[in-house]
C-alpha cells in the first residue's frame, strides 16, 4: 500500500512539474502577445463621480473583486461635476455621471488629452419626497415644483400654504442635490427650465443621506434625489407623484413608469471611461464586467436596467472604442430616448464608412 502511495505521489509530482513547465511557457507567451488571463489580473482601478451611480459601481466592484481577488477597485463619490474634474486631470480611470458630459467638461478633457467612451448603464428616476408626517400632499405638478424651486421663489415662497390653496401654514424646508451633482443639473433643467438655475436658500449636498436626514427631521421638508435612496429609506419618507400637466395625472416613479416613459423625472445614468486606461487589462476587464452584469446589479440596488438591445449597442461602442458623447454639446436633455441616440450614431458611422 505504501509503495503504491509513493508511486502515485511520484507520478503526481511529475505531472505537476510538467504542468508548471508548460505554465511558465504559457505565461511567457501571454507576456509576448500582450494578453492576460482573468486569474492573473492585478492592479488598482480608480472609480469616482456621481453619488447616484455610486451604489451600482460599488456592487460591480464587490462582485468583480470576488472573481479577481488580486485587483483593487476603489470607488469614491465626489459628485458628477467633481468626478469629471478628476477624470479630465487623469486622476481616475472611470467616472460615474447622472447626466451627460457638458460642453465645458468635454473641452477640458480634450485640452488635457483625455479621450473617453460614454457608457449608459441604467435608468434612474428622481424621487420627490416629503416628511412622513405630511398628510396634505400626495402629488405636485411640474408647475408647482417650478413655483417652489425657481430663483424668483427665494425667500418668498417659504410656506406650504403659498404652494396651493388649502395647504397648511407649515414652513417649507427644501433639500436637494449639491451644485457638483448631475442630479442638480437634471432637476433644474427639467423643473425650472434652465440647467443650474435655482433658488439658493435651500440645503444642497452631494451626499444623498444628508438630504434624507433633512426631510425626515422637518415636518415641512421637501426634497429630491435618486429613487434608490428613497427605496433604502421608504420607512421614514413619503414618496409623492409628479403631474407633468399633459392629462396623464400624477405619476409615481417605478420600473414600469420609467420604462414606458410616463414618469417625467426619469433619466439615464452613465460611466465615462478613459480610453488610455483601457490599455490596462484590469480596467478593460472591469468595464466589460460592468456592462455584462449591469442588468442584474442595477436592479439589486434599486435602479432600472436598460433594454437588452441597448446594452448590446453600448458593448459594441466599447469594443469599437467609439469616443465622445452621443449627446454632442447638448448636455442634459429631458425625455431623450437613448436607443434613438445610439442607433443613429451607429447608422452614421456605417454611412461614413
């Protein structure tokens, strides 16, 4: 029995030596050809930007780390605007954005020599919320929201009774996204009609948790932020509907109302990837993994996945290294259909060839 065991071990050792020898040659070949297997992936992957996109990027980083334990994906949140500044300066590989890149940000990237690929990863909806004790409002029209948030309302519209006849004389306390946030840009464009135009006498923050706390601690509180943050705090907040004023009545944000386009404050959210960073295998694999798993992970953290055909269009965009923004210099656009934008872009490329 012992001789048989020794013999077996000897054969196993011989096989192991043969495998190691072949493995060494394989590694050398991989280095020569510039390819890297998944098990060999190492290195830091720097992600920052939008607090709205943050939960998705964190979920992707966690799952990616499980499969590639030698990599180090680091995810931060400095807001959409703050993320684009870091991105243009080459401080990060990927930045999350809750709106398309603006013309001035694109210009800064070009000045710094940063080429990028725009990748939509999910749909989000802005949740308009009030304090749980608020028993007088279940919905607001876009016109009423404009009346509350426009610059002309500053220090003038300070009580709920001024918003609609029949509302009580309760102080109106406002909480919204900080000026570095893409959520701020989208909300102001959609509600006030002009991006970055809003009353200043409100609490603004890139940290959505601060906004949640503000609304929950003020009976007359009113705020807005990504739907995922409402889902995480629904026990302490009251979600209200938004009436676009086109005869549809008030609509609450949900997967169904975002997909069918009936909820007014729905929008796409993105990651932007530095093309040069894609030369590093760990970054290229991370972005590919992000897209392949976005449909599942976006739902897990409270967002709405894109249609499968749109993920395919975007994957092709990544593989072909199509740079720049499909939005051009238009920036934030309310009600735009991503499928139309990226399909038109693809057809334009075919026509150009």
